[in-house]
């Protein structure tokens, strides 16, 4: 065995007592590795021959003694004692630091015997007491203790197992390994109570683990390999703050073998009694991984996934000695904040089949040496910051089955050598599918054509993929250009409504011409920037184009007219500027056109009138200048006009849009009177005029809109009485007049709107009594009369509104109390009625 190292101030508290007290350290010198009590030393210095002889006898007898100590407890402590750097056991053999004196007293007595032993140590202490007693005995006592030790330990002692020896027994066995790289543990490190080495050895020495106890007691040297594996695994616990792990995975369990230290979060796996796998993943791991792990010479799989690690404090050079793990076949180090260039040390792992380094901060180029890892079947470098060209040597990894380069910032042209990866079944260069909230069946055992869900996915026809529709808030990355090889693709949709807009990147149009059969393209919230993509002009079969909510800028080119098959065009919420090109009028197949919230300026081109197939026009939030061209009247197929933001008057030609079903003019800047021609829109079902600046009276001809089901007049500037003809709108279901300037009485004809489900008159200026005919609105579920100027008593006919669920009367002037018939409104869920 190797000689134990000198440990500055290190000591293991003896076991035995429930709360063991450390023995006081005796002052003195060392001789033969043992500390000499001060009393004997003082006697020798005083010159008393008997006392000096006693010192000599003690020294000689101490060398032949065992380490018996009648006061030392032999029982194993009930609690794990701790090792402190200032407490040294008095019965510890050999290796302790010496203290050399700086001076020797000059007043030694003259009658010192001449035959003193020649090997008296010269390192006498400098701090000898001056008040030595004068009556020291002149002869050496003859009754020396009979239990003095009979022999001294050799330079390579072998210890019997007891609690005080266990720490040093383990250390002596592991010393040849741990003093070498990569651990480089010396006595200074070992003596520090906070060091991983100290805590690890201390736990191994003082735990009640039966496996450790038996190995140390029987033959620690014979169990060196097993002890080293314990040390390596326990050091993981202490170096990564195991006491605070959310899931300790069985680590340090006294009642479980090392090979049973695992849980659903990971842990240790063994084969033939050796650790072959270490899998770590806990949100509270932090610190610097102890390099003792590299002494696990049988390790085949090592996995650390710090994805849910809240602290993210993992640091340290983790690859410097990874070549020692020569049997490693699977390495997963994910979300570890590893930085710098690709670790060249990995090239030494010739048996590596699985390498996953995704979500780290590597930078620079992926080196060509990656081609040396020819055993790889799985390689994931997604969400790293490698840049530059993908090395052609990637083609040497012919065993690859899985390759992920998601969010890889390399030059988009793939090396032709990637075609050599004939075993490849999965190539991910893009959208981080593992983290999708809805995976839409992707990678399931189902047939490719069944990889879809309510969130869309893949659709096939005649065995070919004809549609790819993707939408998930966790999609991010760079779309792989392999998609352009779907030569039968007809519909491609990506709606990233819930994304952070910067999550998608990449050149998405560079090869889109390869999709010659594409008829529908939807790319929404994709953070696409720059000019309108000219590549789209080559998609001659395109009928649907939706590029809304992207960052396009500049003018919309006149070449847009080349997409003559377009039936639907949505460029809303883009940053196009300048005038809308007059060539827009050449898209005569357009049925849907939405340009809302763009930055187009100038007048809406009159050529818009050529879009006679148009049924839906959205111009809300635009900056087109006045007036609205009269050619809009030619769009006789229009069914929906959405928020046409123009100043000046609404042209009378609006009456020509006889097919119009929905007209949204709320929050527009039209002024003046609402043209009476509005009554010609007899197909109209929705009319929204809220928050407009229309003035004057509401045209009485409004009664001709008999198909109307939804009418919003709130916050308008209409004045005068509400025309009684309003009662002719028998299909009306929703009617709001709140905040209007209508005056006079509410016409009794309101009672003819028997289909009405919701009526709001809040803050309207009607006066007089609320007509009793209100009781005829038996379909009414919501009635809002807040802050109206009605007077008199609430009509008793209100009791007939048995379907009413909401009634608000705050701020009204109705006479109190309300009629008792209000008690008949048994369906009321919300009633805001003063006086009740």
C-alpha cells in the first residue's frame, strides 16, 4: 500500500457518542510519526534524568505499541460525524504535520546524562513554559503502564476497519488514481471541508451503507474498482449541489446498492456490477461537475438534460478528459450552456453511436473532423450557433439514421455529399418538432398520410403529399429546404399567429418555383422581410396567396398582375408603401382582397372596378386618400366591405352593390348624411355604422333592408327621432343605439321587432316613457337601458320578457319601486335594477 499523505489539520471525529466531542489537540513534537505529549518533553528539557528516561522509554514503547486507547469508543456512531480541519485524533498513526521549534532554552541543567539516545529530535518547540516545577522527581518511575503499544506501524500500514480509520482507508486505496488527472486531488483539497473530495470521502467513511461497510472491512484494496465507482457517483451529488435537487434519484441511499440509485428522472444503471449509464436531469442542479466521473471506465451512456434547470449555473470544461471514457457509445449534453468551438476531444470516442448536443452555445464552423465519428447513427446539433458551410465530410457518416441541424446558421446550400447518407430516415433542419405543443401525429407509427390532427398536418391524394399545414406556437427555427422536393404539393400553409415573430428565419422563397403544382400558399406571421418575393410570379397555378402580418416593405410591384389565377389575395398588416398598382385590376378572378392596415398611399385606383368577381373587400386601417372612386359601384358581386377608411361622403354608387351582404363602415371617416341609396342593398344582413361621423337623420327607407339581422348605430352623430319604419326590420336580432344623438320618444313600433334578442339603448337621448310595447319582445335576452332619460314607471309589461337574462337600469329616472311584474323574470341572471 502507499504511504498515507500528510493532511494539514485534517481529522475524523471518532464515533461512539450520540454527539461525539473532538479530543483536544495536544501540543508537542512528532517522533516516528506519533505526537509526544508536552509533559514528557518538558521533563526532558528541565534536565531531570528520570523524566528524560521516561521520554525515551515512552518513545521506544510507543513504537512497539498498537493503537489501543482505553477511552476511545468502539461503537459506530448513530449519526454521521463530520471531518473538520482543526481536529486530529490522538490515536491516529503516522502521517500528521510536524511543528519544528525555532529556539531551544539555554539554561539546561549540567547533569544531563551522557548516554542519551542519539536520535532525540531536534525540532524542539519554541514556546516552552518558563514556570517548570523545581521538585521534579529524580528517578524514573518503574510502573510504566502495561498497555503501552508494543510496536509501531510500518511505513505502509494496514488498518483494521473501524470508524476512525475508514476515511483514510478509502483515501489510501483511491490515492494512486485520484492524485492523477483529471482529478488531481492533493492533501490541501482533501483537508477542505467544503471540497467535493472531502465531502465524498467523508460520506463514504461515515455512511451506514452496508455495501461500503463490508467492502472496507473485508479488503478495501481488493474492492478498489468498486470504491472508485462509488466515489465518482457520490462526487456528482456533492459537486452539483445534490442536497437541493428536486429529485435525488436515490443518490446516497443507505438502503440501496449504488446500481439502484435511479428514478424516473434518471440516475445510475449498472451491468455486471459496473456503472454503465449516468443520466442526470433536475431543475435544481448547479455547480461544476466533478471530473471523477471520467474514472467510470465502464461508462457507455452519459446523459445530462438541463432544460428545466432553473439556475442554469452549470459551468466547467466538460470535454477535457472525455477521451478517458473509451467505452462511451451515447452522449447527451443538452441545455448545458456549453460554449466555444466543437469539442475536438469527441473525435477520440470511436465507439460513439449517439451524440446529442442540442440547445448549447457552440460557435464557429462545424469542423470537417466530424467525419471521423463514423459509428454515429444519431446526431443532433440543433439550436446551436454553428455557422458557415456544412462540411462535406458529413457525408462520411454513412451510418446516420437521424440528423438534426435545426436552427443551424449555415450557408443554405447543402453539400452534395449529404446524398451519401443513404441510411438516413429523419432529417430535421428546421422547426424543433420535439417541442411542438401539438405534434399533429408527426413521427407516429401511422402512415405518413395520417400525420395530421385538428391542427392540420399532412394530407395525401393518390399516395402523394398534396398539403402541408403547420401551426404551433412552439415552432421555431429554419425551415428545411427538403420541403421543396414535395413535387405534388398543392397547398402549403404556415400560420404562426402565437409565435414570437423573430422565431422563424431563413430564405423561404429561394426554391419555391420547384413547387410547380402549388395552388394555395399561406405564410402568416413568419417574420418574412424585404421586397415582395418575385419568385412567386412563376407559380402560375396559384389561386390563394396569404402573406399577412409579415415585414414586407417597399412598393407592391406591378408584376403582381402575372398571378392571373388568383382568387384570394391577403396582404394585410404588411408594410407595403406607395400607391397600389393599377395592375391590380388585371386580377379579374379575385373574389377576396384584403389590404387592411397596410401603408399604401394615394388614391385607390379606379381599376379596382374591374374586379367584378370580388365578393369581399377589406381596406380598413389604410391611408388611401379621398374620395372613394365611384368605380366601386361596379363591384356588383361584393358581399362584404370591411372598414373602408376614406374621408368625405360615402358615394351614392354604394347602392349598386346589390349583392352586398355585409357592410362594415364602423370607425371610418365618412362624413355627411348616409345616402338613401343604402336602402337598395336588400341582401344586406350586417350593417355596422358605429363610431362614424354620419350626421342628419337616419334615412326612413332603411325599412327596405328586410334581410338585416345585425344593426350597429352606437356612437353615431345621427340626430332627430328614430324613424318609426325601424319596426319593419322584422329579421333584426341585434340592435344597438347606445351613445347616439337620437331624440324624442322611442317609437312604439320597436315592439314589432319580435326576433330581437339583444337591444341596447344605453346613454341614448330618448325621452318620455318607455313604450309598453317593449313587452312584445319576448325573444329578448339582453336589455340595456342604463343612463337613459326615460321617465315614469317601468311598464308592467316588462314581466312578459320571460327569456330575459340581463337587465341594466342604472342611472335611469324610472319611478320607484319597479313594478312587481319584474318578479316574473325568472330567467334573469344579471339584474342591475335600482330600488330592488
